[in-house]
C-alpha cells in the first residue's frame, strides 16, 4: 500500500543575458523520510553556454572570496539567524 512520489517544480530568474532555473525535486520512495533536492542551472543566452562555478572562477579567480563575503553580509541581516551556534555554522558554510 506504499505510495511513492516524485514532484519537480522550477522557478526562472533572468538578469541581462543570463537565465537561471532553480529546480526543487521532492522524492518519496518509502524510506524513513522523503528527500528534497535543490538543483540550479544558469545559462548565458548571448554566448549560448552553460555557466558553471568553474567558468566563473576561470573568468575571475577571486569570485569565491567575493561570493563568500556577499553571502555573509546577506545572512548577517537575517534576524532569524542571530544565535551564536548558527553564526558559527554560517561562517563555516560560507567559506570560499
């Protein structure tokens, strides 16, 4: 009587020549709990290429430092993330 499920939804984001898709994948295969996976794909429509972290690093080898700093600034503004133990996780999780 087990019911399995797979649900895939996506959101589209556009900026200049870049289009990004964020896929939310929900899978229930009868285990202890269902799984949710988030996958992203970014595409440069002008140059007709996929954008990967490797291509971003190749273009600017300081990009990971910049993303780390920006992520920390954004997360620091979130009032739900003010507890000390969460701050430690944020610092670890946003390392370049």
